[in-house]
C-alpha cells in the first residue's frame, strides 16, 4: 500500500483586506494545483481522499481529473480549526496573534490558539478518523506492536489536505511521538507531495517515508510555503 500526501496550493488568506478561515486559492495556487497532474506519484492511484476546506477541494480538482477518480471528502482531514475571530480580521491582527503564539513556552503550544482547536484534539481527530478509514478497507495496527500493521492493501491512496493534517498522518504512519509543533517538524511547500509505502517486517508491514515535500513538478519560481 502507498499513501500520497499532497498539501493544497497557495491559499488566498486575504481577500478585500480581510482574512478568511476557509480561503480559496491564489492564481499561483491554481497553477500549482494544475502542475500536480504530471506528478509521478499519481500513477496507479486507486483512491482520492480530500479535506472539506476550499483550498484542498480546489487543489483536488485537477488531481481528480487526471486520475479519473471521484474524490471522497473526509472531515477528519480538515486542518486544525482556527479561532472564529480570525475570520474577517485584518492581516495585521492575525500576524500579531501568530507572533505572540510563537513566543510562548513550548508546553503552552498544546493548548493551540485561544478559541481554536487544541493540538491534542486535532491529533486525536485526524488519527482516529484516519485509522478508522483504513480499518474500513481492511488494514489495522497489529495487537502486539502498534507501529506495525496486520494487512497490506493493494491500493495507492492520494490524500489532498494540509500541512498540519499531513504531519499528523506522517507521525501516525511512522510511529513517532506527537509534539505540539508538528507544523514546523514536517514543514512542506504548497502543492508538494510526500509518499509513504509499506515494507514487509516479518509477518506484518511497516510504513516508510519515500519522498517528502517534493516539488519537482512545480517550476522553481512558483514554489511557495
């Protein structure tokens, strides 16, 4: 089994001078999404899972067209929920809130932004939903060693989501301990691609990282983070 994790294209966070918690894509973001059509990791894909947010839905359009696959939207793939107050605010206000958050002690990062989803709740939402989706397909963790998986599916699942979501998926698949700054540990470019696939470990399978934040399909001048 292979999992192809795609981050959405460049989002249009600011429209008419106000920020949005569910933005679409910039013109460059649309171009980045179109460039995904040619990425090598899409070949042989069997499934397409997408976050419900606009930036991921729009990024998935050319991917779905290239694959000829109807996408399935999963709520658990949504990015961490921002504070409601950020929607309709000014860019300066949001930048100030981000700067203030970064100055906090690392232990305080678990609480997330005031009024938003906590990192622990975000992690639990993503991992629980993801593992249930795989279980529905017949793949689950082994009882004796949670890093290993009992069943290997003959599937290549393409997931179009977010930096934070994809980071949580990676730590789950690779058996890493979660930290409150996963967005920084797995920092990826817009419309970039990560690939994990299973390898046989005795009678079971384990996931290994084969590519991360690959932007070979995007012209260098169009790569953004």
